[in-house]
C-alpha cells in the first residue's frame, strides 16, 4: 500500500453556524416531543415490539424470536424504561431517549459535513432538511428498531472518517476502535449492520488505489473496523439461529423472484406514480370494480421510488394523529405541498448520488478523480445499508402488503443521499454555487415549516 497520508481537514465553523445548529436540534427535539405527546410512539409493528419487550422481561436470556432481523437492543432499552419508570409511561420515556439519540446523530452528521461542504450556509440548510423530514422525526420517536440504529450508524461512519484523517497513530487507532464498537453495538440493533464492514473494505480499496492510505492504517482499520464487527455479527447470528430454531420465519423469500414487486417497479417510474403528488395515506381505501382496496398495497401499482418519496415527505402511517384515516385539514393539504416541493430534493439527491458514483468508479481508472475520503466513507456506508434492503424487494414475499418498501428501513442511507445534494451544490463553480446556496436556503425553511405543520396536532 502507499505511504501517502490524507491531508483533508474540516472546514472552520463560524459562531453563527454553531448557534443555528443548536437551534435546529432544539426545534427537532421539541417537534419530536410533541409527536410523542400525541401518541406517535405506536408505529406499524408496535404490538409485536411490545410483546417482544414483555417476553424479554420475563425471559432475560431470550434475545431473539421469529428471525435474525429482530435484534434485542430495542427491547433492552424498553425493558430498562419499564423498570426505571415503574411501568408508568415507559415507552414514552424510551421515545424521549430515542429523540435525544437522534439529535446526537444529526449533530455528528453536521460535524462530518465540514469535510465535504465548505459553505456554512449549505451545511446548515442540509442539517435542517434532514432534521425536519417527517420520516426523520417520526422514525425517531416510534418504538421500533429503526430508531436505535441511527446513532450507531452515524457514530461508526464518523469514527471511520476521523480515523482516516488523523496524523497521529494512537488517535487513529482510538477512532478505529470506536468505529468497531459502534458497528458491533449496531449488530444488536439491526441486522443490516452485518453489511457495513463491506463498505469499509471498499473505502480502503478506493483509498489504496488513489494513494491515500498507508499499510499500517489499512491493516488497523481492517482489524478493528471489519474483522471485529464481523466476528460480533457472526456470533449474534449464531446465537439467534440457536434460539429461533424450530420457530416459523417471519419473512420468506423466493430467489427466483416473486413478481409482486418487479425490477421495473424497483428502479423505474410509472405513469400512475403521479398519484403520490396527492399524498395518499398507507391505509387509505378506494373502490375499484365494487371492491374496497388499499391502493398503496397493490402489487406493482406504484413504483418503489415513488413510494419512497411519498414516505420521506409525509407522515405516511399517520402515527402523529393516532393512525386516524383520512388526515384532517389543514394537514392533508400541507402534506400534498410537501410531497410536491420535496420532488426538488429527491430528484436533486438522485442526480448527486449518480454523479458521485460515476466519479468514484472513474477514480479507479484515474486515481486523481477519486472523491474525498469523507465522501467515500459516508457514501459507501449508505450504499451498503440501502442496496441489500432495496435489492431484496423483488424476492421477499408480500413486499407491498407487509410494507417492506417503507423508507424507515433505509433512513440512514437516505440521510447521506440528501446530504450528497448539498455537497454537490458546494462543488459547483463560482456563481452557480452561490445561486444554489441561496435557492436551497430559501426552499429548505419553506419545506421544513410545511412539513412540521403537516404532522403537528
């Protein structure tokens, strides 16, 4: 391996930016606490998680049930909240803790953007976009495994990035060890963490190809950021396999393809997708040929990209309003507006992600074009989280009906995809960068106000 070290340093942070970050995170916590007050802790699978928490309280050694995707961290936290609160509003307490951990994750992400976004204005607007997405707020407060995965994911990525940028060997080892611990903790939160060490391997290969990695740094990260969490993940899977032996599987696959969600529906768009601009709800019904149906649950009726966009910019399950269908006014009208304005950000993020990966693969042939270390770390982790979940949709049975397309499952990756838009805007030449910054600084506050109001009760 090359002996050339990375010299990338974070951009300075002005005083006004620090205060804006504090304000955004404080508002995020306030909005989330209001959602908790209105009962938003009960999401799609609340009864399942409640049963699993109670079982773990009765049988502390019974960590798993049903399949390897159900991990015990959520139930450990919930069980501790039951004990600590003497069973008085324990799940509200858990959601408050989740909110604080979500705010911490957003704070770490903002710090990470200093390596890839020079403009403080773009960094602040990027943070605001993430913080006030309905998907972010409501995934954070719902009592489900998706929320406990956010902080370990971000902390792991931040630690890998910090390890690679250190000039001091001991500091690099410390951050690499922290990354290994975060990845390992994540294995007790979500099964998707099993895929993340592969992203670290890819990053090391890209840095080696571009001559930005020493042999010592590479082997150290392989040991602490890949081998250690892989060993922990393997142990967790083995323990799970022993405990659930003989139990019926909650998820089933057909590796020839189910036909329920085709590859065309996975990556393409349909004329019928225009209906998402009316912000339909997950459990909304309509009559077709005299039969009452749930349009969002019909196989291949909507494309995955359209459903993903809808779920990012609306309270799709109406959890902020106790799952009451249909939404009342003015929330219904505001939800339509957020979906339509959100197209600017979804399409922009898609273009930025495609451009980034085109540049990355070009970098393997022309190393001088390889993106920055921080960008490689975060984008690789995002893809390692997103691709296994989205790529499995054509093969998992009942993909639409069971809601495997819900964007909460890929929220950590979506955070990085949206930040890619702001990083791309920051790389535009001269006046274009200034214009993009002004436009985003205008649109993000408008969108954020509409979003908050669309699920505020």
